[in-house]
């Protein structure tokens, strides 16, 4: 019987749902997994299902101090790399940590990219120099995994000219959740026979990292101007407003639930709302991260059959438009956006909902992604000599 491949995950935070999905995905494919992670103030939506080495605490922002702590973690990470066959790094900084800590150990590095930072995509001289360095480092990795075609095909292939093997795995939901969560979905349909907009207020949910102040301004302004027509349900961790819960309490039709666990609490959350806020703020010229991103809320809204709001011009908005499963937001002025939302009628909502009922499952559920990722990793071979050129 062949020996199982051992994989070390290097994580920026503890509890990011995508990281935990990926860990479980490879465990189900027969890999032995352990993780090493930094801890910081972050929405711990889903804890990893493997042994965990804590590398210390880092704070949001404060990049120089973060760099020092990453360098300090090198000895512990090197020890962990030595007993594993492959390093799976979540994010560019963790991949760089794996590169430094694993120097000359010969272990292939897989880097997963969920987003890009501004310096990677800007047009300044500093950014151009950064991309030269990024290209040199990334070319040392054995496999690139991205959540979006834009990240892989445009940034890494077209801009950096990286030829490293790559695979796209979107932020979909696991198929095995279908049986465990659909009961709650069907129950939520029976709870309320009243029609939103016609018979009762339309309830909009905004879940996850509540870090976009523009989105909060839109939703709270909507609640203020139309108190009898709209209700807002918020859940997750506020990132920029420490008094967010208190501010929400000022509006009777705005409810802040607090943090939650994924996927356990998702049926409860989505069962309370009619539509999901997944809309980005204004996408500026160099906001490639927003343009190419695919938020978890989009896939969850598809699964729970809740139409979503999406920013026109973003990649996932093309799916919303193609399948007619939500409202595309064009403007950035808060009052204009509120006016657009207030013009939604019941027939539009019903049309979006009915389209969601017919939506193919492979749009939002994993099919063969776990097998494909496992096969890519099994192709990796130990690096006999660290490349320096």
C-alpha cells in the first residue's frame, strides 16, 4: 500500500472558510494534513479539521511588525516542513515564508491566491519593481491555485509571464453539505407565505467580514428612508467600526446578530433573509482584486436560493446577469443606489428566485475540484536542488 502524502498548510489566519474547505478537500482525497497558522483578530467562521501549530499573534495592518513575526517563525515552520512532503501556502506572504523556511529542503510549494494587494496591480514604479520580484519568487513554486480565472490567466500568465502549472478552484460549497442543509432550506420556505415587497418588508442580509463601509452606508440609509419596506440583517465581524453593534441598535429595522460559524449557522442566517448583499464598492481603474474576485456570499446565495446584489463590472456579476439571479448595481453614489434598490418590485424578485431554483448545481457546488487538485499535487516531485537563477 503506497504511503500517504503529508501536506503542511501555512495559513495567514485561523478559521478562514476557504482554507478549511481546502484542508477537508485534501483529507477526503487521502492526504495527511497538518497546519501552521498565525492568529489575529479575524472572523473565525470555520476552524480547520486537522492538527494546528500556532505561530504567534499578528495584528491587522502593521506590515513591518508582521514581517518580523513571520521571520521569527521560520525555525518552527522549517521543522514542520521537514516532516511533510508538500507545503500548501494560503496567500503570497505564507508562500514566501514557506520558501524561506524550506530553503534546500526540497519540498514543493503550492500557493493559493484568494486576492491580490494593491501594490501587485498598481501602475506605479514601486508596483512594477514589486512585480519583477513577485515573478522571480512565484516561479519557484510548484503549483498556483487561484479562486478566479482573472488572477491566474491575467495577473500570473499575462502580466508576470509565469509558466508554473496552475488550477482555478472557485469558492463553491462542498457537495456533501447538500443533504445536511437542504432540510433547513425547505423549512424556511414554509415559515413565511407572505410575499416580500407586497405583503411584508424585503429583508436583505450582509454576512461575513463587515469591512466595507460603503456597503454599510447603503444598507443603513435604505433602512432609514424606507423603515416599513426594508429590513437589514447583519452577521459577522466588523473590521473598521468598533461600535458597529451600537450603531445598528439605533435602527429598529437593522439587526446585528454577531459572529457565526460556517457552515453550521448558514441555514439559520440565510433562512431569515430574502436577498443577499454581495455588492462591491466602486471598482476603480486598478481595482483588479474586486474586478476578478468571487465572494463566498455569491455561492451561498445560490445554494440557499436567495437573489443577490452584485457590482456591475465584477467577474461574478457576469454570472448573476447570465443566469438572471439578482440585481446589478451600477452607481456608487449612496442615494442613487438606495433609489435603485427601492425600485425593485415583487415580479423582479420572483423572477430572480425562480431562476435560482433552476440554476445548475455545478455553478455553486464542487463537483470534481477536490479530485483535480489532488491529482495536481500528486504530480509534484521533490525539488532536488533549489533554483537560484
